[in-house]
C-alpha cells in the first residue's frame, strides 16, 4: 500500500494548488507593516497571551470573497500560475470553509471543524481527497499548505500558551513554540503598536523553515473586523519556491443558519474521488479502504 508522509503530501498539494491559489512574479516579501514608531512590547509571555486572546475575542464569524494567485515552477524551470475566485467562511475558533473555482466550477475545497480537517481537489487530472483528525495533524507538525489550520492562524486565530517563549526585536514581539528538544515548531511575529500578528513561520522536525506566512491589510474593506485582507504564503521546501497571495474582499460578519453550519463545516463525502487518503497515527497519509 502506498503511504505518503506529510512532506510528500505537501508537495502533491503544491502541485494541486495550481488549480486554486495565489502568488506573484517573485516570492512574497515579509510584511513589516507601516513604518514603526517608538513602542514597547509585552513584559512577559502572560501579557502577550492576554493581548492575543483579547484580539481573538474580537474576531466574529466572517464571510468574504476575493481571489488568489499561485505561482510555481515546473521541473524544467518554466514558471506557471493560476488565479481562481475564492469564497471563505470562518466561525471561530475552529470552523473554516474555503472554496476555489474557475469559471464557476469548483476545483478545490478545504476546511475544518473542531475534530477534523479536509482538503480535496476535483479536476480529473488530480481527483484526490485528503482528510484526518486535527489532533493528529498538530502532533505530526505539518505546518504546511495542506493543513487548513495555517489559514485559521493567518486570520489571527492563534493559540499561544505559557510554554511558549517571548523575545523582542525591532518593533516586534517574537513568540516561539519549541518541542521538548528545544527545536522550534512555530514562530509568531506580533507588532508592538497594534499587537497584530504580522508573520508566522513553521518549521519541520529538524528546525528548518518550511512555510512562511505574512499578513497585512487589517481593517481594509473588512467592515471593521480585525482580520487581514492580504495573506501571503511562501512554501520554502519541496516545491521550487511556490508562492501564494490571497486577497480577501467584502469581509463582513457572517450569521450562519443551522443549515449552513451543517453543510459548510461538516466534512464532505468522498464519493466520486479516485484517490482518498487518511492521515494515520504514524503521520502518513494512507489510502482509504
């Protein structure tokens, strides 16, 4: 039976996302926000947690449209890109729905609820569906494009606890989550002035950077809701430098009906997909029976 590690699936996802995501002619620059003014960070990790939790409490359920553009390089060095329309629905803290389509035809969908995540590609050339439990995904340290958890975090829904470390540098508080060996798992950059998350870095089990995300455009065209309207993701390893830029438009409060809650945030059926994979306890995607 063919088994897929997280990194192999991330590479497959990188190729598959040519049907549904965002980038530019060069890898997206790390967002530093507006020019910095004199400010100070938090005194300790507990103050940082309190500030981030206060921000999370302000994030209401949202809906948005927009577009995304992905750019990647094929094995022969040729640059490719796609630019689908997107629809996003989020109900904090753990419900996410993302759909990308081209000419009205769905090509990608991913999402989460409290227990599960899913990612599916519909074109015949791929026709694949990956899913698994979120607690398993966290333990496996995916930190990649395939895991919708990173999209929730890019929207500001970041969960930090007292086991993280805090350091200050050049106008930013830098919060780092390490494993028991001291190897970084995730690093979050929060600006001192507004205490908004500006960048998130994800690392593999060797401490190597694998994904970098940048957020900007807070409050722009967002009905006053404190979420970024510009999200950039750079996949560093295994995809030849694939970059994704996501632009959200018309961000507004979302008041889901019971039918929407039951339909958007429940893992869809796998019927009709040629390849269905489940994340196993060994951190590999295995073909479903």
